[in-house]
């Protein structure tokens, strides 16, 4: 045996001996020391831990997983294909005796969208813009069946439409929830056909409730970060109970994670009218309103008044015939208190045209009332005035507000579509970072009143502003030619 091999053998023997000893010692060692008395240790003080609330499962036996929600909802979600005639761009219409060449064929306009069944007899809810001007509407169910659909009714103001298919058998339907109970941060899921990818399910939360997009009086959109894309229009927005809380309608072009849905309660209110008459008739008084907030109370000296303040009155409307004026504060209608402009709009729009309405309001601190008959709300009209052009010098600026103004005269009034006889100050420029910009004032608007006092000259405006304490809010009544309406804005003037 060599000397090296002997050293290796000895080393291995020593290691094995140590390991065996450690194992035996561990196997026969006592579990606790008893030779010494235990040392008394004061227990640590109890620390109160916050308890998280336990989320209750949805009632009614509905699933809590979105996989279950999608499984139950998908059979009632449909894809919609529409087609209408549209001439090729650049192809003028020709009569039978015009020209010698062959007529160009008409290229059909096609579109897609989503809908969902709300009645087992075949009633389907979707967006009005999905089927607008459509001559042929085809509906495809989740099981592959396809039906020709008819448009039962449509409402452009809310962007809703009701379709009808005849399947011959009861169809699966989706339950409608209560959108008034939605809270910001609540989980929701959207089902639709984005870019023709049928029955796509996306999940997110409610980001905002009551968003204004198109119509300041009616819009109450639900904003969500659940992915909504082109083709999702008309599809359902569902809560964790599998109930429809919204109808997916719009997307933001500036961001990929901002979508909007019509609250289902708004749809529920007009659904009977759409089914029975094909249209929606809403009550109308002819007043433009805004809520009374803290700055407006201070600027106009309204004290603790609560209600909806009149910005403008439409000529010939029920409100105009009853004598309502700007700055009147509506406090109740038919004896029911009005605490905001939205509350007033909801009450009036739910009314039936032709029915009487008793309006209580404050004018210069005096309580007044008027009985008027509701008219029918005009349909929403798209479009506006042309972009205003340049204006002649001289320019006059108001540093406190951030506006460049010029007195209204016949030349610039015609250019900016200002009605004949209007006196005021025409907004030529709004400083991008200014109190006026923050208040929403825009170029082309006309300042009519400041703190309820008419203004027609720059000197008069400066006199009014000079009587206010630095930083105090200023109530400004403006005329907007693009809307053909007066608006009441609050500007907190800079202390310059």
C-alpha cells in the first residue's frame, strides 16, 4: 500500500466516524433540556391586526369567476353584420340617358358590431350607430345559427337600437343589472367581436361613473379599462354576478385602455318605448342648466342655495313662454327637490311630452313658480359652426382672465356667427395656461355678462373685475355660436 493511499483511507475513515457519531447523537438527544429551570419570558403584547372585509358572493346563484360569467353569457351574445348601398368614391350618379360607357356598380358598405339578447322571443339590444342606415342586418348566434334581423327601434341620443330575430324557439337571454349601484374599482368584463374576433372576453374595472362625452345633458357613461375595441360596439358589460350593467359604445382614440359603456338603467328606461313605438319621446323645457357649486354661490351671492341654475333659455320653448331667465335657480319640479342640473334633466327627460310640470325657482332671492307643458326634446344634431378666421386689430388683453377680447361689431359678428343685435366682448384668444382656459372658455365665444352685469366694452369689464377681491371667482355668461347657446362659467381671476 502506498503512502498516498494510506492517507486517503485514514481521512475517509475519520469523516465516516464523525458522521455516524452526529447521527447517533441526534437520534438519542432529549427533545428538551430539563437540567435547568426554564427562564420566564414576558409574552409580547398583542397587536391588533386590521381585518379585511370578506366579499360576499353574488346573490341569486350567479357565478363569481369570470370564466363562469363568460360561459353563461356567451350564448346570449351575438355578432352583427350590416350592409348598405354606397357608391364608390369619385363615381358620380348617372341617369339612364347619360354617358355612353357602362355604369359603375355600387360597392356595398359593410360593418360589424355586437349585441345581446334581452328577451327570449328574439329581442336584441345594440348600438344605434352599428345599424345606422343599414339595409340588411344579419345576426349570428354563438352556436353558429344566422338570422336576418329587423330594426325595431332606435334612439340616436343614447345610441341604442333594438333588433328582432325570429328563431322559432326561445333564445338564451342576459339578465339586466342595476348600473346605479356600480362603484369605481368594481370588476367588470366585456364580451364582443373586436376586429371580427368573435366572443372575445376582456376584464377590467370601472374607472369612472357618469362620464360626459357627447351630450352634456344626457351622457352618463361608464368608463372602464376592460379592453374595448372596434367591433365591441353594442356588446354587454357584465358584473361579477353575470348581469349586464352597461352597453359598450365608445373608445378613446388617445389611449388603448379607456372604453365607455351606456349605463343599463338608461337603456332599461327607454326600452319599452323603442319596442312599442320605435323611437323615444323625451320631455323638454328648453333650458340649459348647470349645478350650483361653491364658486358660483360665492360669485353670485347665492348663499346656501341648492339647485340647478339656468344658463340659457331656448326661444319659443316652454321655459321661454313661462318667463324663465338666465340666473334663475330651479329648486323643485312638481314638488320634488332638485339638487343638481343632472337631477333636473333626469326628471324632465322622463316626462311625457304634453304633460304639465310645475317648476319652482329662485329669482334674486325671491321664490317663484311657473306651470308649463313639456314639449318633446329635439333630436341630437351633429356638427357646428365653421372654424373662426382671423380678427382685425386692435387687440385688448385681460391678464386677470387670460383672454384677448374685442368688442362685437357687425363685421366680426357675421364672421363668428354671432346673432344680430348681440352686444358683448368677442374672445379672440385664450391663453393656454390661464384661468379662462381652466374654466373652458374658447375662442369665438362672446362674453355677455360678468357677475350678472352686462359687458360690452373693455373698460366696463375692467371696472367689474376691479371691484372683486384678488383671487375671487367670477361668474361669466358667454354665448357659444358653435352650440347656439349661452353657457355659465366660473373663472377664478388671477390677482394681477
